[in-house]
C-alpha cells in the first residue's frame, strides 16, 4: 500500500484510512510528510482492534533522504525543543480507539511517523497541519 507523501504546499494532510500496524517487533511506517522545516501538528487515531505499543518520529534532511530517529516513545513526553507539545502523556501507549496529538519543531525536510502494536493488530490514522 502506498503511503501519502505530502508536501508543504498542501498545509494539511491525512492518511484518509487507518494504516495497518501489525508487528510488535518491526516498525510500520504510518505517515511521511515534507514540512520543509516548519512546525507540524500530528493527530493520531488508533483503530478499535488494538493499542499502540511504540511510536517514533524520524527526520531526513532531504526529500527521500535517510531518516534518523528524532524521538522514540517517552521522548514525546520530554520537554525538548523538538516536541513542544504532546497530549496525552504516553501517546506511544495509546489504547484502542484512543487519540493523541503532538507538535514537531524540526529543521527537517521530511518527517516520518512509525508505530508498533502492543498485542493485537491495529490501525493508525494520522492527520495534521504544517504550521
């Protein structure tokens, strides 16, 4: 399944469907956005069939470039410049049918959102805005 790669001119993005998260050991790429160095708000909705076990944000300095980890799991809760806002605390452990929001403030050209399931297969829908 092709994932949407959205550029800065769009300003708003949505995966439109819940992207499957079917592994507790391998990362599933859920969303990739090209905010070109702008702050970006991400809103996640976890599917009704299972919870998230892990969540990470990666960044690349060019479109199609190599992604490196920016924050993983509890790093979303840390008071760091790259994540000025995250609700609820522990977004990486969001329960089935739960929601979360966070802002990423990075000079990255591309940002990726990745997830692992807790136990049951689930889905994760990501939407948001380039601020």
